[in-house]
C-alpha cells in the first residue's frame, strides 16, 4: 500500500470516528437541553400530583418525586404538546374548519389522517408548549374577565389601578402573581385552587360552557377548578387565534368598505376629499384615474383631517352600523338566554324542580311556578352536583334494563315494561339505594359513573318516535303532525341540553360568537356603505371611520372575550 493510500484510509477512519463522536455529543446536548427545558422538572411534588390528577392520570400514593416526574413526562406530549391526539373526529374536523382548512376528501372519519392534518396546522411547536409552562402568569389571566381579575386583586389586598383598564389590570395581576402565591404559602408554577378562590361555581361552569368544554358530571367545585385549569392554556391559544382571525376580517371589511365608499362618491367629492388631505390631483384626471388615486391613498379616508368635518354629517345608516356593533356579541348571548327562558316556560313544575334538585338548589317554599322559574333562571350556569332522578332521563330502554338488572333484588326482577315504566323503576331503585347508603349506594353510583359517559354520545339515536314524543311531552313541547324522526331527535336533544347545561350548544359558544362577530362587521359595514350612497358623501367617510374603530376595538376586545355579558356591554367596541 502506497503512502497516499495509507494516508487516505487513515483519514476516512478518523473522519468516521469524529462524525460518530460529534453525533453522540449533539444527541446528548439535545437531550440535556430537552431535560432542562421541561417546565415540570422544577415543579413541587404537589404540583406534579395536581397535574396528573387534572389530566386523569393515575399515580401511586405515596410516590417519590422521580416517579411522579416520569409519569408527567410520559403523558406530557399527549396532554400538552399534542392534545388533539385524544380528540374525536368531529373535534378534529371542527378545529381544521376554524383554521380555514378543508378536510381532505375521504378522510372525514379517519382519525389518524385528521390528526396529521391538525398537527400541520397546530397553534405552536412542542418547545413553545413546554416553554409556556415556565411562566404561567404570562397567559393564565388572558381569558379572565376584568371583574374576575379585579376580584383576585381585591381578595389579596393589591390596589386596583385607576383608571381601571384591562392592560393595567393584567399587568398588575402578573406583577403580583408570585408575591401573592408566596404570601399565601402556595405554589405558583402550576397553581392550585387558590388562584380561583374568588370564583363561584357558576363562574367556573360558565367559563367552561363558553369554551365548549364539557362540564364534569357530576360536578364538585374541585372538579370544576381542575377542568378550568386543564383547559386554560388551550383557551388562551384559541383566543389569540380568534383575535388574529377577527382582526384580519375587520381589516378586510375596512378595505372593502373604502372601495364601496369611493365608488359611491362623485368625481367632485373625490377631488374635494383629496384636496382636504393634501393629495395632488393631476389636471384632467378621468373617473378611473381618480378612483385609482383615491385607493392609493385610502389610509387618509380615516385620517384626522376629515374626521371632524365628517362627524357633523354622520348619517342614519352609518350610525346604525356603529351603534349596533357595540351590542353584537351581547345580542348573541342574550338570544341564547332568551331561548332558554322560552324553553323553561313550557316545563312542568316537576321538571323545573328536578332542574333545581340536580344542582342542589332548594325549591322556593312558596311553591309558585313564577318563583320556581326565577330560581331556575338564576341558576342557569350552576353545575349539577351528583346523580339523581335526572340521570336516567335520557337513557334507552336497554340501558335502563341493564341498570336495574345490575341492582339485583326486586329492582332486577322488575326490569320490564315501557321506557317510562323502566325509568320510574330505576329512579325508585336509586332513591332506595341513596336512602340506605353503604355498599348499595356505592355500587349504584359506581355503575352510574361508568354508564353515564357510555350513553351520552348516542342519546336518542335508538329511540322510537313514540318514545321521543313522550319525552318531549314531559317538557311541554308540542309534537307537530308530520315531524320526522330526525326533527324529533333534534327537539329532544335541545331540551336535554337545556336541562343538563342551560344551553343547547354546550360545545361551541364563545369562539363561534367571535367568528360571527367578524362576519357581522363585514355585513354591517356593507349595509352602511350601501345605505350611505343615498346620503351625503360624508356619511360613507364616517362609515369608514366606524370601520377602523370597530376593527381596532374588536381586536382589543378579544382579550376579554370570556367576559360575562354584563361586562361586554360596558366595553367600547
């Protein structure tokens, strides 16, 4: 072998070893960085246990810190980095739709394919998700209402900034977060129930309702807080997405409106506007050239130079667009409340009392229907407290038979009859077990816990028309001649959801209202522009002013999108 051959052979051997060594070093560095970047590495043991409990991950007790940390680590990706892997096909499709993406044809029910599509459009990277938990205070208040932030500060003796603006409230809450936790002897990395001490159970349930998060059934305060805490980060991300979408829609609306305004103006009006804004118009410009010039300088449409003169000519059409938008989101919520109120007006006294009983609310002593209705309305957002007669309300004949058979004794032997008869038997059996307590009651509730989740997704699917009509009768809903099975099921589901959640749409409230708000801007501004053509040219000019104000305010307002209807009314949109 020549000297050069020997050198070349040695060279490649050295390079091979070097590459492997570098690869090992790089892998170790990445592993080390990954370990260092995991937020839960610095959590207290109680925080690790809290996270596992919140995410329904069983853990041994007692357990040492390393075991707890490993459990969190093995579940972190599925619960935090890629939570969508546990979603149903319907949820995955809904997410893709919210991102403006079409589901690939033929994959509508293929979960693996849907998960892959969602992954490609997800909010953040795995590293970003992990980093977010190194400073919970930076985002945990994002979806709180102003009044909730104020109550938090008041409870812990922190002066509320004046004037009370959202930005200053958020800054104050974040600045004092660590010191409040330290003062109360609590942990702050993955905060416990102390963070929500000022929230009522109704506040907690309403937060979940607005974000389409199923309320734990049966509910306790601890379960409600755990559900809010578990969904807080995703809610913050959804809010930011909605903000971006709404802002883009509003900006698009402004551009569309300005085009319509210019199209509606006469040549002389465009020249007058250009002159007021210091825009030089070439002599002899024709209509198309004037329009091109106006669009080039469309930013001046909402400039200060014309705002003052336009305000005096604020016409009826643009006034409507400006004023009604300020109540658009509130109107959506009010319509939902009105629908609930109309529904319960037809309910029987026994149905209304059952609604209160399921939530642990005493029935008014007067026994008058108006008083009972008032109590139901007041407790619209109160979570159910446990199993009771209402639990069997939507069970099928087959489910009821299985339940009665599982109870043995007289209950098991009686497991026959119509659905209504079986339901009455089940209610009596449950009441008997509840009264006797002990192992009978424990057995009954254990079975209910398993079966309630199993039957809720297929509620009414196998019911006959006569069973559906009988169910609707119990709510006072008339059965219209000619109603088909699908219509009857829809009506039945609406009533069942009113009874369970106080809403017919527990899964799509807040974000759909935000998306609808963006479309509302576009629709109303188009109406304003169209009507403005019939008024003086300045009306269109003012409409564009209103568009800019609405767009800016809508974007600002998304930070408060979780705010209750009463707080929304007070915000300037």
